[in-house]
């Protein structure tokens, strides 16, 4: 179908089914079999207000296939695409392509809590409240960029399809097709190409944003889009990034945790009085300096470190982490994150969250080396799950009985040959337009902010492109935008990055 004709039909606001549905069970003859349309779109029209400006937009909610080299659909991906309808010329309007992580996580998190036109109905710090649902996001970047939220295979409503013989591929075949660092990047690059074709966005400046494992995904996609789809980007945004294939083991891995420990201990008022009297932004540079110049070299020396130096380092680590000197020494100066989450508030009978250590948990026993559960994740699922299911069905009019997978079955995930960080560096080198923004929360213990800074330093060790790399930190955790103050700040930083990454009229992509 020609793209203009396709979009013309969509503009009528009708539900469009291009191919027959895929059955979600093996009873193909049953009229009650659950199914998802392989290729579909529902269009709804909306108005909102962003930063005081009235915005009209359309939401395209549906599925789009992934095809193999023979043109056979192998999977269908569920997406939601928000496009301003009061813009006549999209050639200069940025397109932001959004992925979450896991791997195996749906796009729900940034969709209804960060960049989209709706924000989760939660309190100002990010905790669940009822009634569940969404409300207007007054800080969405939809004013400056159209956004598509993509759900990789087995997340959201996205599903693997039967082969030409009508049989589902084996689990081993599915892994080779979809479930690994490089397989994931390969099929998503082709899917993006199709999406850009259909919605006629080739002239538009393009940006990728990924959160958590999504940063591995978009780092790899930056080069894959250039090399296999001949599609060049203006920006990549790494939200709470993974290691993106950049090695940080041994002493580096251990030392990099300390600034995060200090931030969390400060938040819970577990530090000495003189440190608690300081602001977080005054403490962190001090801790970072100690980490790089004293703590890391001490860890690297191992048993060759003199006892007097070991005692001095342990006392300083204790001072910054809130963990006793005795336990720092018992850990050989290397405090694991799991132990920290259990130990920091042990005397209060509480644990702290992994992805956002502002959240508190209650364990059955106060003894032990790790928390019973992740307090932040249970809180998030509490509010996100009803909200996304209700929003898609009632406001975006997308109706299906297929289960919306907040987390889908994508394991075992093939993590071998992860060169995504190097791929991103190579994409930047080849494309003088390309810039990278890193966003991280200070209370994130899973992908801590100092690791994110380390990524940025090692991504371009020559320093030749460091003027195109930037970092923004926030007083919250993995999903920093759940804290209302940081919802505004993170969107403002993203908006500024998008606008600054657009070249001036006539500015050529060259060194």
C-alpha cells in the first residue's frame, strides 16, 4: 500500500487491519481464540497544553510487522505514535523513537510517565495513589518532537508469529531471531526503517532514546541504522544507562558504587551530622574526587595496601557510605550493592530499593545479606499496570484481549559480542551531527550515575568528540521522571538537547 494512501486511511480515524490476525493459542478453529492483528492502526485525536502552549495531536496505536529476508512476517510489534496535527511541514520536525529496557520490558515506563503527553497518576515523589490512571503531562517534549514508543518482541502486545508452515519457531530459533544484543538491534533497525517509510519521516531529524537496557539497544541501533538502513541520527539519549559493552570490572566496578552509596545514605540521613548539613550537590563532588584519587587506587593494590592506609580508606568509605568501619573492613573495602541495600537501614528494620533507593521495604528478618524484594519495583507495578491497560483501551481506543506484558519472556538473552558502546562511538565519528545525552538519577543503585559518567569518559577516550557528550543528574532514581520536580527538569533537559542538536540552516555535516 502506498504510504500516502495508508496514512489517508488512518486519518479517517478508522481501525485498519491489513492482514489476518495471529492466533495466541493453538485452537485456530475456535471462534474464541485470542488474537492480535499483525498490521493495524487506530487513530484518535487529542488536545493538550505543554508549557502553557495549546497542542493538537493524533495518536496512532497499532501493530507493524517484522519481516524476514523472504518477506514473511516473523513478529508484530505494538507501538504508539504521537504526531502533532497543527504542524504542516514535518521535514524539520524531530522524530523521537523511544525504547525501554529489561531486556523484556514494555515501553510503558517512559510512555506514560516521562516524555509522552500523559503522565502517571502518582504523588509528587512517585508513589501510587488511587484512582489509578493518567493525567496531562504539562512538560512532555511533544511540543518540539513527535514520539513513537516501540515494544520489542514479547513486550506489550508485541508477539512472535508462526512461520510459513503455520508452526511457531522453536525457542532456540526465536533467540537467534530476536533475543540477544545483536539480534535485537538487527530486527529493530529494519522495523524503524519501515515505520519511517510509512509515516513519511525520512526528511525529519531523528533521535533515539533508551532507558536502562534500552541504552544498549539504542547505542547499537545508532550504527546499525547508519550501516544497514543508511539512516543517520541527530541524537541518542541514554537514560539510566547499562555498561553498553564498556568494561568496568574489579576495582573500577567496586569503586564506582561509592558516590551512589553516599547519595542514598545522605537521602536517608544516615551520614555524620556535618555531611548531612551539606546539600547533596556539595557532597557528591567530594566523594567523586575521593573515589577516583584514593579509593580506586587502594582497591587496585589489594593485599599490598599497608594496614594503616587500609584503615584510613575504610574510615573514609564508612563516612561516605553509612556502613560501619568494621563492616567495610570485613568486606575488604568492597561493599556489594545487595549488602548495602540490606545493611544501610538495618537498625531501623528497613531495606532500601535497588532501582530507586528512596523507596523503603520491610523484610521478614532483619538478618541476611540482601532484601527479600525490590520495594521500588512493586510500587511501580502497582501504579503502572492498571494505568497503561486502562489508557490504551479507553483513551486510545485500542482493544484486544491479548495480555499486555509489562515484562515478557525473552530469556535466555544472548549477551555475547556486546560492542554497542564502541558502535555508538563509531556512529558519532562517522556522523558529525550526532550528539549523545546521558540522564541518570543519583539514587539509582542498579545503573548508578557514576557508572554512567564513566561510560561517557570511556566512550570517547581520545576526547575528540567530548563536546558532543553531555550528562544530567537528578535527585531521584532509575526513572528520575517519577519525582514531579524532575519530570519537569528531565523533560526540559531533553527538550534543550533536541533543539541544540538541530544544525543551523545550511550547516553541513563535516569536520
